[in-house]
């Protein structure tokens, strides 16, 4: 099965650097995941009304509702089966 990125880019996917193709070419059958680590120089929050959305994102492990400087982070990206569309 091709990755979402390959489907979206079509033939342009082949124009990516080989390492980018490997990273974004992960499909369900690849049995691979991408893990990145780094340090955020600064995490800020928007207006007060964005806080509920950040909290929801925190529950889904996709957003950070905190603020700070030099915050270490880890991002793990692995393919999951798609849910059928209604």
C-alpha cells in the first residue's frame, strides 16, 4: 500500500530526495516508523480562546498546551490503518 504522501503528490513524489522518499513513503506494509527528537526554542500560546483546542490536542497527543523555552520533544510517526470513509 502506498503512503498518503505518495498518493497526494503522485508522480512528483519521485522528485523528492531519496531520504525524504524513505521518510514520507512509509505505508502500512512498510513496518517502519519515524522518530525525531529535538528542542523547541520557544513554545508560546495564542489567545485565551485557543486553550480548549490545545487541551483537546493534548488528549490526542498532537498539541502542547504548555509554554516554555528550550523544551525537549520527541515525535513518533507510524502508519495506522485508515478508517473507512462514510
